[in-house]
């Protein structure tokens, strides 16, 4: 049985946006995705306990996974990525999915980054082994990740959103009749790394969408609430959470601006979904135009 702990940092820069609209006057907002790296301490530790292979797998997987989810589910243009590789973006200039690195560099220079988005994977556990159940041998492997996401306003150094998330995945228990069978199941269980990476990527883009391109109430007429997000973002029957707009307060001593999250004021049950909007009925009369709408966060544990 082996337990590993790691810390991985993912960073990317977001082009200038407003909190109410991620579409700039001259086109979609650009996200510059940095190379995903593990800390030096982690790499040294992993090399010593022979877990470097697993660490590298999850590090290598996060950049393309985050990029892939962003292309499918966000309004942003994606540039950057791993060093010396082609750059990915998701607008009409690149239907094929790849852009020449030199061209992508010019795109990045044209849009100054205002927001920095950082993901810190602060814990990684990997526990595997064969146990006895009623006289039978069974293989089980469990992995877990603890992740903190912070979105910073680079012009003020203010953290405008911080959230912590826990992820887990399990393979088994599955009966095994020999040591060789246990080794086969351990190999199959390597797919847990892929699942955890996918879950982290989905969380990152969902949070970025909610903070930098929030779903807001566009209209309330005769009890029908219209929200500016549709497509695959929600389905008929979903219950969404509705919040008041966040408020900015200036500290009297430091003069730094602090963002206070809006309070939850009700829920919205989706009754229809179109490509660019959805509609539903709200549980509270406080749900009015410009309220922020979010999907409930379900714990993956």
C-alpha cells in the first residue's frame, strides 16, 4: 500500500473582461494557458519514492484537459499551452483546432491580461492493495485530490474568487485469484488519473465561466425568468441557484477593494432551454434582472 502527496500548480491568464460579460468589443476574451508544472519539492520527492511516473501523468494531462473543456464549454479564445507546441484557440480563425505558435503569440500580445487564474492541487493520495473479504482476495485502489482555485485581478492584486474542491475516484474492490491478477487490476486502475484530471478541468472552466462570464437574469416577465446561458449548460428540470450581485467594498485603512459574494435569494427551475438562453420559474420575488445564476456544486466525494 502506498500513499503519495503532491502539489501541482496550473496557471493561465485571462484577457481583459468585465464580470458581467466576457465578450470584448473587438471579439472574444483570450485566455493564455501556461505550462502546467509540478513544484520542485514534489518532483524531488516523487523521484525518491518512485512515484514520478504518476506525478508526470497527472501534470501532463491537466493542460490539454482544461483546454479541451474550455473550447467546448466557454466563450473564451484559448492561446498558449505547453512550451514549443502548437497553440489552441476556439474561434472562427481556427476551425481545425491548431494555430501557428507565431500567430498565436501575436494574438496574445494584442490582448493584455487582466485576470490571472491559478489552480493549486494541494493533496494527492493514492492507496492500493489487496484485502480479504470473507476468505476471498479483492483488489481496490483509491485516489483523491484536494484543489483550490483562485482568480486574481492582476491590476489590483485582488482575489476576486477563491474556492476549494475535493475529488476522488475508486477502482474496485474486485476479486483476484493471484498476484498476477492483482497486477492486471492495478494497471487497469491507472485510468483513475484520467478521471481525476477530467474532473479538475471541468471544475476550472465551470468556475471561470461563473466568475468571468456569469449567467445572469436577463428578464422577468409574468413569472418567467430568462437567463443568458443555454445549450449544454443546463437541462429542463434542473434547479439552479440564484444570487444577488457581488458587492465591492473598499478597506478604510489599506484602501484595497474587497469583493463580497452575493447572497443566495432563491432557486430557479428550468422549463425550457435554447442554444443561447434558458427560461424557468423562480421560488422568490427577489429574483430580478441582473441576479447571478449558478449550477449547484455537487461534491464528487
